[in-house]
């Protein structure tokens, strides 16, 4: 329902968000797509997504991805509210 999103990510178990991409605009269907590059395949990452509408924002929903060093594709391990 928003018109953009904020994306946050960090290495698993880090206290604070280490990286962010703000105001990622959606397409006509309000679908947001963004490619995160240069991740270390030996680490797990926590991603947070925050819907925005105008200057207001919603709750951050986090998804934790844990994947070993054997692959470069990060499958979703679990969601956390």
C-alpha cells in the first residue's frame, strides 16, 4: 500500500543496522525490487523492510537469511516480527 520502501541489512547478530537503502520507489503495481550486491557468501544476513507512504513509515519487518560459504544464493531462513 506504500509508494516506496526502506531496506536495512546487517550481518547476523550485529546490534545495529549496518547498511540501508532508503526511498526505493515501487513500480505502477507498488512492487519494490532492489538487488543488494557485494554480500559475503560466508556470512548470514538480517534484512529489514519498511513500507513508506509519503513521509510516513510503517513497522520494520525483518527476514533472516543464513547460508553457508558453498553458494552465492541466499535462501530465506525465517521471518521475524
